[in-house]
C-alpha cells in the first residue's frame, strides 16, 4: 500500500522568509501524481501545486515550488517570501494514474505552518 | 460556481442516532469521495465512487454506508453513531486526467 509521510508536524517561518516542507512517499509505481494542499483555519482544502511523476521539471506556482526527487521518493514544498496568509495546515498527497483502485488519493498527516510577523 | 456542496456544516448527535451527510457537485466529475479528518491523522478515505453506480471501501469504512444517487450526488450515512465517529467529514470530487480533488467545505460532526 502506498504511504505518504510528512515528518514535520509543525514548522514556523518569519514573514518574507523562505520555508521548506518535507514529504516522502512509498510506492512501487512509476507513473503517479503528487499534490500539496493547503488548509487554512477556514477548513477549506485548497490545491497549492501538482506534479506529474513523468515530468522531470519541478512544478512552480508563483511563490510556491517543489523539489521532486523521484528516485528518493521525495516531494518537498518551498514557500518563498512567506506571507501571513500562508499560515495553514499543509498536506502532501499521492495518486497513481489510471483507474480501478487507483482512484484513491493518499494523504500525509499534515504540517502546521505558522508565519510570524 | 458552487463546486462541491456539503450539508449540514455542523451536526451534534447522540450515540446510536443515525444521520446522512449530503454531497453534490456541479462539475460533471465522475469520481466522488468521502474523507474524515482527525487531529494528527490527516485525511483518511472512508468510501469512494469511481463512477455513477459504483462504490468502494476506503481505509476506514466501518460504521458507514454510502449511496451514489446519480452523477452529482454522493451521500454518507451513519446508521448508529458512535463517539469515535466525531470528526470533520469532507466530500470531494475528481476530474479525470489530472487527478486533482475538489473539496467541499467540510462537515463537523460531534457524537455525544
């Protein structure tokens, strides 16, 4: 079974600084998706960034970027120029491509990010 | 522009009572999901429906039943609520291709 591990239950960063959240996963598949979701205090789950495993180039979305290391099964999220609105719980998630039982997305336990003014 | 809509947003039940969480999506997605979120546990899959007419168990299906009423609607039923089912429940739907989930706003359920 696939597992997703976020080893940092909590992280903090100063406003305007950069922070990196870690995620590792265990899989025997070669083709899959990886995601980072953000959950602010409003409880809404918001997609931050997505990476297809077949793409070697790391995904970026404005101040958010990932470091995808397929061989190491590592998928870290870097937040640059941190803002107060970035304070949230961040979840890493994994999904194998294709159908059948591969419809399931597996989530890590989350990292709570605090942004200090 | 509703996306995924869940009702109710909050509910308090007594042990042994039953209730149904409703979920509807207007994005014409084939796949729908129910997750529960508990502190320190992340999101755990209860049931999912890959397409209309099919449902499958996830990681933590015990104590729950689901119905995929049509392509838009996917309900979660607790037949006899237990305190261990106190949680925040999320419904989600998924587009084909990208694998991305679109979530509802969550339903906080407390079982006394």
